[in-house]
C-alpha cells in the first residue's frame, strides 16, 4: 500500500524582503511518479498543517495567501 505524499512547509524570509513558503519532500521514494496535482495537494496539506502552529501574524498571512494561491491553481488544473 502506498503512503501519502509527505511534504514539509516552512516560512522563510524577513519583514523587509517578504515572507515566502519553502517546501521539502520528507520521503522522496515516489518523487519520480508524481504529477503536479499530487504535489500541489501535498503542498496544500503542508500549508494547512503549518497554519495550525503559526503564531506570528506576518507568517500567518503569508501561509493564508499561499493556501489561497494553491487552491486557485488547483481549480484551474484539468
């Protein structure tokens, strides 16, 4: 049985340059046979987990913005 895609999301950057979200694969065993929708769903899941533990308001707004962008992109994918 295949395990779900495990992606970790972290906030990086600073107030002056802006906060971005960085992703890393926790388990890259199946990284060659993933399509972009699978990866984006993994990113969405990682951002939603990150949002639960984010206390800084700037980080929180960056994560919320990233979630909205991923959802919009997923809606546009065939």
